[in-house]
C-alpha cells in the first residue's frame, strides 16, 4: 500500500476513534438523537475530517441505519441499548467504528455488550493475510455464543475502499462456509453483532440515510458534488437546498437515489455491536480506530 494512502487511512481512523469517544460522552437520558449526531459530525469537521457516513444511532432491537432527520425530536431513555456507529474520511479514505452503551449505566446488559467487544478483540487477534473469512466468523460466533447470545447471521463486516464504505468482501459473524480470503493491502471493518433474539435482522422503515445509485451517477449532480459516493443524511441535504424533501423524492423516483432501511430484530430483543477498521498489510495488522 502506498505510504501516503496508508497515512490517510490512519488519520481517518484516529479522527473516527476520537469522534466515537466524544459521542459516547453525549449519550445520556433525555438527550435528542439529533443533537448527538450533529455534535459528532461537527466534531469530525473540527478535527479536519468529514463523516464517512451519517452517525448511526440504533436503539434496542435496531441494529443499524438510523440517523435523525431534520427536526427529529426522538430522545434517549434510561435503559436504552444504544449502538453508536461513527466514521471519518480524509480525502475519501474512510474509517468505521462502533460501540454499544446502556443509557444511564444501569448495568443490566453489560454481558451483552461485553460479548461483542470480546468477539471483536478475538477476531482481530486471529486476523492475518490470506485468512478465510469463515474463520473470522467462526471466532466471532464462538465468543458471542459463550456469553449465551446469538450472532446476527445476516449482518457482518465489510471491505473498505476509497469513497466506498462497503466494498467487495463480506466478513460474516459465524462460519458461513465462505472460503474467500482477506488479502494484503486490504482495509476491512470487523463488526460483530450479538442478539438476545433469534440472530436474524429484517428491513424496517427508512432510516433517513441515502446513497447515490443507478447505472450512471451524474458528476454534475449537487449530491455527488457534496457527498461523492458515500452515504449521506436527509438533514445534510437540508443544509444544501430549501426544497430538500421534494428533491430527495424526485431522485428516489428516478432511481438515482436509494434509502437505507433500518435493520431490526424482532420486537423485544436487544442487540449490541462493536466495530473497528483494520488495515491488513503484508507485514502487520493495523487497527486504525484503536
């Protein structure tokens, strides 16, 4: 990997790590999700980066892909299990990291939270060039299952490329039999999810996160000029134009824009998440967000 590229990935990871730590300090009962997301994203800018994607704040049985909309009045409640997923980019080189917090620190679900933290640590210790992704998944499953929970089988980690948050490789949270290997100079996000439910998520309603899509992305499109090909939030578009909702609807109708659905387990279940971005080099493993 080119040294300049390596340094940009490392800087993106450092900013992403600091932003996640900053955001964790904002998680309190009664706080608006809107204020948390905007606060973190502003902090990323102050550190010299841009968000890799809108801050994800997923609560209880939600696993991913919720970000507050413009004017959102949703608040955190004591006892909520919050997945905070944050990333930063430097010149299009991305980081992605996440943690789980129990609001109000009641300590009722510390074992669920520990399960994904420990699974992430174990998976990274096992990581090396040419390792089959099924072996990473098996290690994640082993740790989560030892805590009495189930890994979410239809979610997992992913490759990361420039301006591409979910690139060619998928890293499962269990042994799915996939013999694909991680290669030197590959950047990946390792992302265990543990559930008190059945370990399968489904699509819920839209989560206010969008990405340019379709067979041909117009380079003169205002959304491309502002966000390139990384995901963006409805509330970001609100800062670009007065008729933002109408513009989003038009772009969705023409299939130039896609919305991410909130990923959810069944009602009553709880989910935890932990995540780091890792550079797999020929001679070392670098966790950019540690």
